[in-house]
């Protein structure tokens, strides 16, 4: 005899997602320009590895541009880092972020925006539009300096 399963069956896997901030967002830094974003990235970046391997970081912002949190999305080699946009927005959605700022380092010290940097940024902009999560900026950092897609008029 075949068993009849109902929707309330304990055999079905229910997925629950929760988010609970450990800190009051109103006490967190407010990121209103590329300089303040660069300063925040420098606080969380491991300075001893900024010239060794590319890393891609994410800042999560609330509607008043206060930091909800940050995440390291990927770590690569000395010349490249593979970034999955789905991973970026999965974290942004789980944190209930209204906007994001991304950043990665160039271990070479070169601040030039590569075609891969531009393509990834445009992919993130488009994905964000579909999810109503704005990409406020993309920064490239070196040990000594930074550049910003928004400052260069590319966002």
C-alpha cells in the first residue's frame, strides 16, 4: 500500500532564513563617498596580504548608507579573483541590504580598471537592478591608494 504524504509531513524539508543584527546599525559608520568606503575597506583588509593575492570584499548598507556588515566573497591569485555575482547578492539579500559597495585589491599596485573589472561591475549593476539592490560603488585598492568606479563616472 502506498503512503499518502501531506504538505505537513515531517519528511519534507522546510527552509528558514533568519537575519539578526548583532549591532545597532545607527551606531555603525555611514558610507557616503568613495573615501569613506576606502577607509572602511582598509579597516577590514589584511594589510599583510594586500600585495599578495586578489581578494573581493562586500559592504552591505541600509537605506541611510550605514554599514550592516561586510563579507569576503573570494580570494584568488596574484593576478585574478573569480567572483560569483550570485554569492554577492545571496549575502546582500540575507542581510536585507538596500545597497552594496564592492571592492577588490590589485596586488601589482596598478589602479587601472581592467576589462574584466568593468564587465563584472556591469554584471553586478544589472543583477542588482533586478533585485532592487543598488551597487553604489566598486573600489580597487592597492597598498597605497584606491580608485572608484563612481568617481570615474562609470556608475
